[in-house]
C-alpha cells in the first residue's frame, strides 16, 4: 500500500484522482486551501480511513510522509487564476519548490500538473513537446503560463541537481463532473447557460479551437505517467479531437435540446487561437490515449450538472 500526496485534491481533477487512487488500495493525503476546490468533491471520501484531508496552502512548508506526490494545486480557469495573479505566481513557484523539497527529502516520485498554456498562443499546430511556445510574458495570462513554465524549470533543476524522480505532464483542456458551475471555463459556462435557456456567451468569433479531454481519460494518463519510474517527460496528455468553440456551443445546445441563443462577447486578451495536442509521445512511451468521445463526455457532464444543480 502506497501513501500518495495529492495537492489540489479537492479540485476538479484532483478529486477524481484521489478517488481512483483510493479505489486502487492506496492511502491518500489530500492537501487543498479550498480556493477553487469544494467539500462536495471530497465528501464521499472523507469517512474513508485511508483518506486524510488537510486544509493548507501549498506556499507554506509541507511536512508529510508519502511515496508519491501529484502537484495539482493551482487555479486552472483563466477567470480564477487572473483574480489574484500574484497568488497564482506564488502558488506555481513556491508550491513547486515546496513539493520538490518534500520529494527530495522523502525520496518520493513527484508529478507536476503542467499545462498546454506553456505553449501560449502557439505558432505551430498541433503542439508537440519540443515546441518552446509563444507566451506573452507581460500579458494577463502570464501569471499562469509563466508560473507553470518556471515550475517545469524547477522540476528539471531538482532532477539534475538532486536526482529527484520527477514527471512533468502537460495537460490540455480537460472537463467533466466536479467542475464548479461558476468556474468560468467554457464547458461549465455553456452547460449552465443551455440548461437554463440563457444566452450562450461565445467570446469573439467562436472560430478559435480547443481539444477537450474527458476527465476519466486524463486521470488514467496521470496514473500511467506516475507509474513509469524514471520517466521525466515533459509529455502532453489530452484529446487530439479539435473543434471550434462555436461547434461546442451548438453541440451542447443540441444535446440539451435547449432554446438558448448564441451571443458573441469580447474575446479576452491573449486568448489562444488554436490548441491541439500531439500525443504521439504519450502513445509510444505510456501506451496511453483517450477513449471518450466529446458527445459521450459532454452527456455525462450535463447529467452531473443537472443532478447537482436541479436545473
Ligand atoms: P481546479 O481549480 O478545479 O483545482 C485546483 C485545486 O487546487 C483547487 O481545489 C484549489 O482549491 C487548489 N489550490 C489552488 N491554489 C492552492 C494553494 N495555493 N494551496 C493549496 N491548494 C490550492 O483546477 P483543475 O482543473 O482541477 O486543475 C488541476 C491542476 O491541473 C492545476 O494545476 C492546473 O493548472 C492543471 N491543469 C488543468 C487543466 C484543465 O483543463 N482542467 C489543464 C491544464 C492543466
Ligand atoms: N469561452 C467562451 N465563452 C465562455 C468561456 C470561454 O467563448 O463563456 C472561450 C474562451 O475565450 C476560449 C475557450 O472558450 O477561447 C476556452 O476557454 P476556457 O476558459 O475554458 O479555457 P482556456 O483554454 O482558454 O484556458
């Protein structure tokens, strides 16, 4: 039985990961400051004696005993991470420093939840791991993009200097149950709007693209990457099926049979025009690929929001 620390374990991805790790017979320590996490996400795990929850901030020194560490603590929605950009930067840098110090002292393997945002507004398509990206260093998204980039640098320096067993995974847009309805990301926004027959807020023309990965696929990728000892990455995890935001809006309207209209609003500054992962490395090294179609994943997510919020 392993003991596994999951930072950000009460958030969207973290709560699914904790559940899966518990089901596989591990002890799970969940650390979260609840800034974008929710008690609902971990309520079913709290009575489990193999699950321990700590309400703490990752920027403070960490003292835990663990064999493995997943570092997920960080707001992921542009609305959320731009609310307090300095805190986002502190979380990315000091959080990474603290988990790496802990991993070094414990001899634990440590996985960093990096992001497709390190590619910024990419100039090559699809994005593969050797691409160094196109990030606006001083723009409003930089607190997250640059925060995640410095965290990757720190991970590789801890590997080089101290031999820490690291793994950096670059997660592309992931969605599913346990996202907050007011999270601000596109899928919760559109589903909440469509379920209430409210206007669907497409930012800009809606011709920008994203590639959406269902949560179960992503979690299996994270666990597979962690299980690959001495594999450091960086490695992309995501679903290469690419679509426009307008197509996403129309799909959600259709699946809900909603009377919503699409309206166009201002495109946020630095919003990436296109994003699609090249997952050849994940296929070759991890034998991983996503299986859930966008229709199936969106159906499951709609069901979750309907049941939870009684629309
Ligand atoms: P989320 O906002 O739902 O979860 C993040 C969790 O971290 C929350 O529970 C929050 O309370 C916690 N947290 C934030 N700052 C903290 C701090 N200083 N100390 C302790 N806890 C803190 O986001 P998510 O979608 O679950 O993302 C999880 C991780 O995956 C993040 O690191 C994010 O950057 C990364 N990621 C997510 C996506 C995606 O599409 N969901 C894409 C790329 C990368
Ligand atoms: N978006 C939108 N309407 C919304 C929320 C987001 O059109 O209500 C767009 C956003 O401009 C971006 C895409 O959907 O082009 C994905 O946004 P999200 O915030 O989910 O994630 P991002 O990939 O930008 O980090």
